[in-house]
C-alpha cells in the first residue's frame, strides 16, 4: 500500500517511535519540517480518509481539529491525503449512511470519532480492505470486539479515552468525606457511558455510598433528568457521554444553582462548566490518533499498531464553578490541578 510513502516515512516514524511513542504514553515529539517535506504524493493519487464524528461537542471537536493539524505537521496536505469529513449529528441513522458512503467511495481508511461511530465503521468495513482507526472509544475490547489490543486483529485499531472512574469517586470524597449519595447522569444507550456507570456503582458500593441514576435517551431529556438528580444526590458524575456533553450548559446551570458538585470525564467539559475531572488531554488523543494514521498510511499493518491507552491522567477544575458550589479540595489537589475559569 502506497509504497512511496512507506519508504519515505519509515525513518521519520522510527525516530518518533524510539523517541517515546509507546502504548500508554503520549509523545511530545513532533515531526520536523525536514521529515514532513520529504513526504511525496503517491503515484495513484491522494490517500483517501473518511472522517466521521458522531456529534459536535468540544471534546470530539478537539480530537478532530488536533488530528487534522497533526497530519499537516507530518506534511500531509490535500495533495497527499484526501479527507472527507462528515458529522452524524448524534443520529445513528446518519452514522450508517455516512459509513456506507465511505465504503462505496472505497476510501483507504475510516477514522471514527466516538464509540457509536466506531461501532458502525467496524461493522460496515467487514470483508473489505478498509482500515478503521477509532478515536475516543472507552473499551475497545467490549465495544468493538478487539480481543488483543496490543496486537489488534483484523482491520481495526485506535485510541481509547478510558478514564479512571475510581479516582473520580475518590476526588469527590476528598472534597466531601461525608458524601452519602452519588448521582450518575448518562445516556443509557451509549455503551461507553454504561460501562463507566457500572464501574462507578461497583466502587461506590465498596465505599458504602448510595447511587442514584439519572438516565436519558436523547438530549431533550437532559434538563429534566439533571434537575431531578440535583435534588437527590450529594454529587453527580458523568463520564465521556456524548449526549450530556452536547448539553453541557444545561447541566452546568442546574448543578451550579443547586450547589451540587458535578464531576465529569473530559477536560473540555470542565472548561465549559462542570466542576472537575480526572481525565486525559483530548488534544494529545487527537495527536496520537494522527500519528497512528501516519503509521498505517506508511504501510504498517494494523497488527503492528497497538491500541493506545493513556496511563497518566490530569486533574481539571473549573474555578468559577468551584466558587459557585462552595466546596473545598485539599491543598495538594489544588496545587496539582489544571484550572479553567
């Protein structure tokens, strides 16, 4: 596949890999301008990528934007890579239509952002040579059927946005050691959210904390469910849920007025009003996804590009919400946190 790119990128990819690109740690190494300029157009035209994003919200937008910027840093402009970007608007029917179009167009790769998009991309490309690179899938084993993430079988690999749910519960307990009731706000139709909720319920049971669930099936239900949950829970948790992230302003308003701490799974959700998160940097996730795409374009097999999981996480706190809710974190938590206003 694309032999010219394979040859010309081999050295630059090797440098990146030896400089610290490993499964579990992000790389701060960027391709040099010299390496980027050596990438030439393939003889049979640009490499074709179908890029599908499940829905628009800041976390997923950040992934897409950093993915495309990183490809440019590698030297992939429109003469070398042709990207057909489509947004499904959170509608599963649109996801199916878009992925089928990509297959019909015979793209070389589908890049699918968020679990619902990745699941359809995987099923749509069965019995084809199209590679699937997913971004922001919580549990690729359960959600996509990848049995060996360190050496992916078939045509699917990518980046996970799995977060440490237990650490988030611990963070809530640091702010309120007397926490009695933990609310879970999520879309029961998103498998990634269900998995995070199950993990939170299990850990809360171990800690003797009661759990109250507030589930939605679409964004129109978020305000009512969030408002009701604020009357029942001492704190609320939402993982990397696309429906809730799309309604971030609504939930922020509810939780601030009720003075209920709202913990989330994404830095961008904190930036937009949630209280705090222990999570990943979505810019780095987008960068890593692009680096993996380059490896595949250069000729590596999917089995040679392991699924990427973050092993280090950061704490994010929204100062405005912290002031509004009126709780206090320990000084060591505050000293290590990244703050948004």
